[in-house]
């Protein structure tokens, strides 16, 4: 699988790969921050934006990594079938 990722990285333009990865990270952190706060204030009338503590940030990042890996695997599968 690592060999396939390296091959895919070689045929894609580097600036596209880097900018896509940065956009993914930033947008997902914002999205997860919003979801975190919606979940914390689900019984209140308004959503309060509060920073997660370190334990919650770790959980958020672990979930992000899992889904990033899944997205990469699905991308490889779709790339192979086309």
C-alpha cells in the first residue's frame, strides 16, 4: 500500500497534493471544532464556542487521522478502478 501511495504522489503535481492536504486539515479542524461545540451545548438554545481541552483535542485528532486514512484508501481504490 505504501508503494502505491508513493506512486500516486509521483504522478500528481506536488503543489496540488500539498495544497489539498493543507485545505483538508484546516477545514476539518474547523468542522470538528464546530461539531464538538454543538455536541457540548446540544441541550442549550445557543451553541457556545469553547476550546476543547487536551484530552478532547487528542480524540478529535485521532478521529481525523482515521478518516484521513480511510479517505486515502478509498481514493486509491477508486483510482485503481478507473
